[in-house]
C-alpha cells in the first residue's frame, strides 16, 4: 500500500514539474509578431482594410481618392483673407448673415462712434486679380483689404454685388496670381468628399473635410435681402465652417472649386454640423455677368411656384409627387407666351430633372434673358415639352447693362463721379438730378440732394438703390444724405 502511494506521488510530482518548466519557458519567450491585415485585397486590388486591429499605431495605405493632401495643396494658394472696415452708422445686424462678422466687432468702442471691422474669405478665380466672395462679406464696406496666402496685402475694389445669391466680385491691382480651377457642381454626388478652405476666426488657410450631405437645399436665409428674387440652391456639407470661412472655397478632391461657402445652420453662430455653399455653376455665371455687364442678368419665367408634395398631388390630381407646381403665370411673361398654365408641374429644364423650386431656380438662373430653354412639364397627367424664351425683370429679352442714371417715382437720379466723391469725401452716393410730383417731392427733397444711406444701409450707387428699393415695397424707409453745402438731412418716406 505504501509503495502504491509512493508511486502515485512520484507521477504527480513529475507532471507538476513538467507544467512548471513549460510555463517558465513560455514566460521567457518574446511577444509574437502581430497579425497585420493587408490594405489591398490581392484578388480584387480594392482596399480591404485601413489598419491592423492589433496595433494602436501602424502604417496603412489610404484608399485611392481619399488623400486630401493634393486638393489642399492646390487650393490654399488661391484662397484669400478679406478684412473690411464698415461705417460706424451702418446697421450690420439687418443682414441675416451677420453672425459671420459679429465676433470681429470692436465692442469696447461706443456703438455710435466705432468703425466696425469684418472678416471673411475669398477665392481668386482669375490671375489678374478678380476674387469671388460673398456679398455679406463686403456689404457696406468702406475699405476692403485682401491678404494673400503668401502674406502680401492689397486694397480691393468692388466690381459688383448680387444680394439675390449673396455673391460679390472684388478686384485687386495685381497680375500673375494663382487662380483656382473651376469645377462642376452638377457632377458632385451626395456622399462625396469635399474640403472647405478659408480663414475661420482669422486662422488663415484652414482646411477642413466633410462630405456632401445634400444638394439644392433652401434654408430661407437670403429672402430678407433679396425678396422673391433670391436663389437658394445650396450644397449642404458637414465640413466644419465657422465665422471667417464665409466667401471661401468648397473644393473637390482634385482641388477644383465646386462652391462658395456661405452659411451655417447653428443655434450659436458657430459650427454645429451643417454648412452651405453656393454651387459653382451659379457662382461662375454671376461672376461672368458682374465682370462683363456690371450687374447680374436675371432670366425669368414669370411664374409663381411651389414644391409638389403628396397632399397637393392628391388634391389637384397631379399624377406625380415631385416637381414644381405652377401656382400662377404672369401676363405676357415668358411662360405665358410659351403656353404654360397654372396647375402645370415642371419636372425638367433642358433635360435636367428638377424636383423642387430650388433646383428649378438654379437651372433657370444659369441662363440670360433671350436664352431659349426646354421645359418638360405635366398637364392632365400627361408629359409635355415646350420651348421658352426667357425674359429679364423688365419683361423684355434684352441683357441689362449697369446703369448710372435712373428715373423712379417721378425723380431722376445719377451716380456721382469719382472726382465728386473725392471732393465731398464720400465713398458712394446717388444724386437727385430732377424731382417731379410724387413721393420724393412730397417728402420735401430738393434737387441736388445726395442719398448715402437708406434704413442705415450704405447705398453707393444706383444699382444698389434699385436693388434695395425693390425689397421694401409697402414699407416706410428712412433716407440719410447731404446737400452740396454739407448739410446732413434725414427724410422719412412711405414707400
């Protein structure tokens, strides 16, 4: 019995010694090499994974097309920092895009005495100094300075503005600049990577990345400035955009311009997840118009429209749940002359589908008065096509030149010459040349009076006067200006 116990004790001791020896050997061995998953699938040559799941840091291959370095390198030299000086008595808060500036105001200086500062971005689109930015970046500015990516600074002048799209063109006296290449916003797809390039909070040449979240987005932010003529067909992205980015570039991965960053949707005024850019197809058209004509050539169908939805489609028996519903057609308008009627549903312009009013407005706005477009529409649940020759805001088919003379409300106006502006020490103004019976005469205004502001908004020329008066019909206005003897006078008019 004693021998059996001794035998089993020896066997147990042997097993125990073996386990101890094996455990010691394993503890003394170095850690095994981690398994790295290949970044390229050998069978398809497509990216299979970005990194190993066993390592916190490791080299990995970026899938083709997801490298932002080239796009950033190509685009940043063409994006500029714009700083402005705005008149102390200019009411910037009236601009719905004011939040892009408010962080740059000198709040320590009393409101009635200070000259306010603004800050934004711009994009060089021509090597001879033409720069595209937002209208609200230069709105009311008495002085505009442009800081290039290479730290050179230049004074800039305004070539033209368009409040209906919140775009503006300014120019610096310089040549051989690096200009950004135009892209094609029509080819941008939802889910595609884009970069926002600008100067948020004066951090120059900042690049952020995101994807296109939506297209043809209307956020109803321009209507206050541009009335019913506003065009909102924004590219929506989740690239981080903050105050100071406004007027900067939205570029694709080739470094091509696909939009001008314009607005953010935020409860605080800072980035909260969504930003909006004017598509480059519209930017390019506005730019060419302002440089060539001094004013934007607005092509109009002459209709009142609304989006088609399921409820409207059922009530009107439209037979389609998407498109643009014609609520009314103006007499002798382009649409009226082509045979379009109220109740029709527009579904395409020049073979490009339109599913909402934003898309229709964008496609029409790409044209000029006198251009012919093909409209596809539905009437009585049947699809039809019609050719429409677009008109201007005056109901003709002619392009409109920028004017320096205007007759309105029984009075004639003219822009002041540069010599007169220098003599009077004014940055802009419109003179009453003649005044006949009407609102102006009833208010007591005399010939020679020079308008410099309306409702605390700087008015530099006749074009700005006409645009602003078109937006305030039915409202009272406060006019500020000077007589030739230097007397400053205010007039209130029920416009």
